[in-house]
């Protein structure tokens, strides 16, 4: 038995239904990567890192992007022009610097 009436798919959200972007993430709208193919920033074999880094090179929000990835411990992809390996090095260096500062008299 069929239900009476017409089937109505759910309507897509309108502009009024979209949450505004919090100020802390507004920098993302100014990134050189905005609109770029996201696959360039998540190379599967590690060989595509240079292509993403070229996009990041002159980006006005490069430092905000890198810091976002470091603070949020994002492990995959190129963020702020830094590969996964480069971000791990930065985090290690920061931990060492903090530890040596804390042991100072």
C-alpha cells in the first residue's frame, strides 16, 4: 500500500540556515588553497607535497594555517606549506624548547 500524498525530499538549507563562520576560522576564507583541488594537499604517496607547497608559498594566511595544524595536531596533508614530517619536527622542537625553558633556574 502506498502512502497518500506526494513524496517531498528535504529542502537544502537556505542562506539563513547556514551558521556564520567563527572569527577564529575566518582566515581560511583567504587561503590560496580555497577552491583548489584538495587532493593536491593530501598526496597518497608523498610525492605530491611539492605541488601543495607551491600553492602555499605566497599565501597570506600561511602562518595561521600552519599554526592551526600544529595546535590541532593534524597529522595528514600539507598545512601552511609544511608536510606531516615537517610539522612533527616543529612540534618536537617546540617541546624541547619548552622543556629547556622550564628547567632554567
